[in-house]
């Protein structure tokens, strides 16, 4: 059986240890619902046909399900449960799953709406930490764009070339002149640059990536730099993925300019080959 988790049960969350030994089937998953902050250090989801809630899917056994029921103080058939456990469709980059999910049963448990539907993002935006790790994998590897925007001072602290496992980079965000880079959770490895940036840099990225316009969604991944693990690193991926298409030459040049000599030679050659496969030949 499968469960969709959206709060403190998520990876690196306070109660994630209850899922130890349960395979993670998808880190980038979502279902229809509306997310609320309870004011108690955890969120609650309510049913909705319009909004989306983001989280993760795990394969669990009966013993783990019992642990989750105890955590959520859920007892089947009891009228005064704070949470109800239902089965719903959950969507991922590789398909749809039927999953258990815990939703509000006690009216008034949810206090403050979380409009973007992501508990980790809500925490970041509420706490506004002095510094945050950020994984750049596409045109954001290009430092010239930072200079043109007069924000290069936000990206001075380069941790190093980094690896994101389990994701491939494709050109799935469609605009008038072609595709833009995206990460998709279908296996593979994406290389990029890990930065440590101030919160002002996060706000710049929100604007640049079109977060408020529904282009790219802020999300959190684990990456490695020289075999050192960095957890819950901010990055972005496309809300509404489209059919892959070739990017325009000027955008492809930014990616190659930003990655050459910074990522591995093998990965740089892979970027060039993927562009050629899509019919985008860049003199570089």
C-alpha cells in the first residue's frame, strides 16, 4: 500500500523516522487539496478540487500504517478523529498512484491557508533564514545573467559542482521561442552548481523563475558535492510540464556558458549532445 505525506512525515521532517525502511516512490508528488497551518508546528490538508498539495509517496506495510495512525490519532470508525484517512489519486512525473492521505476531520484544525500547498516552502518563507542552499542546473548556472540583473553579490558563495540523483534535465517549459530547462523525477543524474545564498537571493529567484506566475515551483532536493550530502536544498521545477522541445540558441548558450569548466566534462558533453538531438546546434 502507498501513503502520500505532506507535512512533518516528509524527508528530513520531525516524524520522518516513522517511515524508515519504507521506499520513497516519488519526492515530487501532488494531489488535489488545500493546505493549512494548524499553528501547532504541523499542517493539515482539506479536500479541494481546485488547489494542490505537494509532498512525497512511500510504499508502506501494515505495521507502518499503524504507526502513522497512532501519530495522527486516527482510529477507524471513530467520530472525533482530528484526521480522516482516505484514498485518493496522487500525481507524479512518472504516473498516478492510489494513496492513503490524512485530511482534516475536526473542523477548525487548519488556521492559516498555505496558498502554494507546500509545507517546506511555507517554513522557508515564514522563517526567512539568513542563508539557504540553492541548486542551479539550467541557465541559472550562467553568472553573466546574475551580473546583468545586478544580483551577482547574492551568488558569490559557490559551494561547488553538485549532483542531483534520480532526476534528468529536459526542456519541458514551453514559451514562444522554444523550451526551457526542467528537472523531471524519472531517474538519471543532473549536474549543477550549489550556492549558499541570502534570503534576498531566494526572493530574486522567486521572481526570475516565475514562481508567483505559476511557471516554476520552488522545491527541495538532496544533492552531493564531493560526496558530501546537502539536504533540503532549494531548486525549481516546472509546474505544468509540456512536450519537450528545443530551446532557442541564446538560452542554450547560457546553459553551456554557465556549465563549461564547472560541471564534469562528461556531463557538459551530454548537454551538447542533448541539444543537438533536439536540433539546437550552438557554436561554443
